[in-house]
C-alpha cells in the first residue's frame, strides 16, 4: 500500500479554506494599518507593546450581551476579574431563522 491509496479530496474544498484564510489575513492587516495610521490620534507606544499580548478566540454572546474570555486566554494574558480589556468584535455566524 502506498501513500497515494488514501482518500483524495476535491481541490475546491481546499480553495474555499484558502480564500477564507486569505480574507481573514487581509482584514487583520487592514486593521493593523488603521491602528498605525491613528498615531497621535490615541494610539501610544504602550498600546503597541500590548498588541504582542493578544488572543483570538470565538465565543457565544450570552444573556445581556455578555461574552466570556476562555480560561486559557485569561491565563496566557494574565487577565483577572476586574481588569479592563479592549475587545474587537467581528460576527462569525448568526443562528437566526
């Protein structure tokens, strides 16, 4: 048996994933560009340093519009109850009829 005996996946399946990945990367680059252009408009060097300590995750909106930061991210970023954090919200999927 050779490695070629496994299932073959249609190329269009990977094309969709690649396109979605490229779009996400472009959006992130645009966001960073806008942040850097803000310059004196409120973005200081402390905030730029803080950008190296970021997390990206998906979560559900709970009652009252609340969201939760997963344990692993809170630990990695040393976030404790009462800390003030800044969020960027991008809707991923809507479960509406």
